[in-house]
C-alpha cells in the first residue's frame, strides 16, 4: 500500500481533497462545491466523507493517513480555530481542527491556503530543491508566504508574509485592512478591474468601455486581451499593476534576501503584460536585487540542468508551475513536517 497523506484545499467556492504519496504522486483528487450557506458543520461533514472514502481506498488495512488542510483567512494554529475568513462567512471562532479530528480519528494539520501553496511549490513545483523562498499569490487579493529551511515561517501569530498590505502608494486607494495604497489595491485581479473602471469613468478608455458594456463578467482576462492587442489604456492598467508589484517585491527582496520568489495565482497568466515593468521597477528600487539578479553565467548553468545547489547564488523571480493544485500538495506535505 502506498505511503500517503491527504491534502485539502477549502476555498469559498470549491472544496478539493487529494490523496498524495510521500514522494509527491497524486493518487486521486476530488472536487466538491463548498456549500458555505449550509454552515461549517455541513461543509466539514462533506469534507470528512470524502477524506474517509479516499483514505479507505488507498490505505489497505493500515492506519488512517494524516491530513493537512488549507483555509483562506487568519487561522489560530495553536487552537486549530479559524479567527476570520472573508471567504468563509460564519466560520469565525469555529473549532475546525477539533471537529475534523473527532470525525476522522486521524491527525489533522491546518494552515492558511496561501502558505500551503508556497509549501507545495517548494516541495514539488517551481522552487523544488530551494530551501528558502517566498511565494506571492495574485488573485482576488494578494496572498503571501515565506518558507525557511523547507518549513513555513509563521511569525509570532501566524501572520508573517502579508505582502499584499505592503504600502506602494502613501496616499493611495483605501484598503479593507485600514491602510491606504496597499499593493493588493494595485496588483490583484480586483485591482485590475478597479483601475480599468476608473479609466472608463474618466472617459479615457473607449475600448475598455466597450468591453465592459458588452460583458457583465468584465474582468482581468478581457483587460489582458486588450493590452496584448495594443490598446494603450489597457496597457497602462498593466503598467500600473507591474509597477506596484515591482515596488512590493523590491521591499521583500531587500528585507529577506531569499533564493527564490515564486509568483502564482490566476492573474499570473497575464505575466507578459506586467513582468517587464515589474522587473524594471524591481531592479531600480532594490539594491539587493540589482546586486544579485541572474546573469549570463547563471542562465547557462540553469539551461545545462546543473543542480540548483551548484549554480551561482542569484535572486530568482519566477512563475509558479503547480497552478491551483499547489495548495493540495502543500497540505499533503504538512503532516510530514510535523508542525
Ligand atoms: Zn491593506
């Protein structure tokens, strides 16, 4: 029987459960709707049914495997309780770990979803073989996580890595966190749409206006398509996005001096539209990056498939490769780390 564990990604829309072996092979993945309206007990019940089904299918006669569960929001890791979660209304103060453990009779580990995505990319994805890295997830907001020596760095309260609330514009757009000009107000999917709508309202973006009027689901994808077709206002929106991301990265790179920074999340597919300005901004604002950016020697070593450890020590900024499965792999990895 395979040596495996269970990874769970509990999102506000989808609930995904996977059985993954200790060497990273995906045995099976189940995707369910998260029925948030039915409350946490119902969702946890469905989750546990799926975990038990997968566990029984692959465990033979052995003990139930451990599970690692990613949850959006602020999690009290010691108490195993969700403190707040914008995506899971009604879950605040819910004793999620205790409820799941008592239904399963197995050990359960929790963490924030963005942190588990980072762990997944570090274990099996873009940062495989890299012990010290950070991940920036560009989605509705910006998720962040720091991995040191192959383990998630939580900080004192589990709140380390809030890259989305680094200030990039002192008097900028107000943010839900109470600050103004946070990076996620400029470099997230929500921010793209807001900035595009502001240009439309100012009468500066006729093509964007047409796209927004023709489709109620006007979003990042349409702005990207227009930018790629050369529409100047759409390109401007992505320049603003890339600039904010570059400013945020400059701060992180200066402070942490890590080996790798992985950029993931849905908006990452618009890489071509924002990456050039992001790198330009990063290089001009971060002395650490300017001194450690990859050069020709590094590119050669990387292309020759030399082991990561023997390559020149450079700061690598790269795209995530596991997509939305990163959090499932990170969840399955969590029990082995014993935290
Ligand atoms: Zn903020």
